[in-house]
C-alpha cells in the first residue's frame, strides 16, 4: 500500500512525501482508515512502529476539513495526553511536520517549566493541544483551557501513564471533555487495567495491534556478553574505545546506577550523560537534544526516562543491566533498528542476572550471539546456553521481582492480539 491509497488531502501527502515516507507502516495502514471514518480506536503498538503518524495524519486530515482555510479563531479541537515531556515534544514535532501545509496550529504543554509562554500561546488560540496530565489539569483549573469544541481525544502510551501513576489525572481529563468526541487510545502493552480503561472511555472501538511485544526486529543484531558485575564498566569502556562506538544508548536499572556509569565513563574521557527521573525536565531535554545532535557519545538511561525516545537511526543499544521483566528487553532494543534501519543491541549478563537472560530468551525465541572473545569473561566458566534455568537461584530472587516476572509470564499467555 502507498500513502496515495489512503485518500489523504494533497497537503498531507506532500508533507509525508517530503519526509521520505512512501508506504504507511503496518499500524498506519490499519489505523488510518478507521480514524478517517470517525471510529474510536484502541491501538496496541510500541514506539518505533510509526504510531504517532498513525493518529496525527488522519487527525490533521479531518481537522483540516473541519477548520477549512478560514482564519476563524483557533479552538482546541484535538487533545493528545501523553506521560512525559519528551514524548509531548516529539508528538508536537510530528503534528508540525505532517501539518506544515495546513493552517492548523499545535501547542505542546508540560510541567517543570514556566507556564507563562504556554498560557500566552493558549490565549492566542490553538487547534491541537499536546499535554502531560499534571500541567493540563493545572492550566484547566486556572481557566486557560477550554474543551467546548474538542473533537479528538488521544491517550498516548496509556500503559506508561498507568505505570507513572497518572491514571487518576487521566480519568479527570476524560470527565472534562465532551462525550461526543472521537477517542483514540494507544498503548505498548494491553494489561487488564488498560482494557478496562478502553471499555469505559471509548465507544465501540476498533482494535488494531502490530508487532507483539515478544518479537524483536530481525534487522537488530543481538549480542550477549557474560561479564561479572564488577567488570561491566570496564567492558563498556573497552567496547566504546576499541569498537569505536558512538551514539550509544545504555540502559541501567537505577538512577544511581546511571550516574555511576556516567561518572566512570567521564573519568576515562568519554562524553557521557545520564537521563533519569531525578533530572529536571529542562536538563533531560537538553541532554536528549545534545545526544540527537551527536554532541554526546553515550546516553545512559533508566527505562522510564528512555521510553518513547525517538532517535532516528540509533545504531547501538547496550543493556548494562538486564531488565527483570523480559518485555522491557524488547522495548529497550526497539530503540535501535527503527523504521528499517539496522542496529546492534549488546547485553551484559552478570552471574546474578542469568535467570533474567533465560526469561528473555524464552520470550524472544531468538538465538542471541554470545561474544566470548573479550577481556572480562566471568571469572568462572561461561554458562552453557542450553542449560536449564537455575530454579534454586530463581527462588532466591526477592519477592517483588518474582511476582513481576510471573505477572509478565501471565500477561504473555493472556495476550489478546
Ligand atoms: P513512532 O513510532 O511514532 O515513534 O515513529 C518512529 C519513527 O518512524 C519516526 O522517526 C517516524 O518519523 C518514522 N516513520 C513514521 N511513519 C513512517 C513511514 N510511513 N515511513 C517511514 N518512516 C516512518
């Protein structure tokens, strides 16, 4: 299928063509016709699948028709709610890109910065508002946001909003907007809580899903290094220097861990920065921009901070710590190999993480290449990849990890798509 086949207005086709897109991605092919037809929709798709364009393009098409070319006062007709500032900024940029030949105006609002410029823009009038939940409710309470003309409500990254504790805010927002709206809900995973939300917020929704979370893109080369925990920083530095890696996204489990890895790399002269929840929004955006502009060699991130980060052609993802939830591995390595570009994912597996690695392999069902030739192998023997999981070790993991893991396994079995 080509974009021409979607009956989109010429102005959108031109903008999409200038971006270099020829064919819609699978989520776009499935979702765009439903959205154009005015249906509510639940989309199960992770970032990297082209899901932003899957909702932005048909919304722009329909709004362009509604608003026409008249210069009448801008009113908020589309609200996109998303959990983080980074996501909000990326969505705003997408609306700007695909809508550049329309007269629609978008505004992105988020907390952690002064509200004054945002209020000024709201007073001038906007057609599309992209917002994080807290700042949106705040500005609404102060009377700066008017939803009377709202037609589209998009809830983006809904599972992340749930994880980040925004769900009550989202419920409040849904109560504030008109009931005769078109609602689109996107989520990378579909746990029961999200399905319940979809049932209560949407009217007879269509369901579309792409790339189940267990599948890792074939264009990503996956490698694993078995390395003792105490040698991981040494191995990271070794790879960066010897393999001459740059534009590397490194995942760690904790904020403290992220800072420590950055400190160690900086000591060795590597240009590294961390991005995590303890950094201010401004600092996170600054670091992200520098990484995108290739001024930073290594970006060290926690899962929440990195989720949804869209960096074109990110060549390397390194799992410095393995995640204890196997699906997280898939989300992490999905930061590379986007939109058809190849990528390499490198995982460090410590002795205490062997159980996580086995769970990941069970989920992805891909034979990941073990790199044995490196200066920091396990002090004892490298494990036999065919060995059965060590259940004794597994029992020793703390209760939280076990219950999260078994939840993940249950979710796997119950997956609805
Ligand atoms: P998203 O899943 O929305 O974060 O999009 C991931 C990346 O795919 C973004 O960099 C988009 O610019 C890109 N993209 C979206 N749709 C297409 C398409 N139809 N063809 C090529 N690239 C696309």
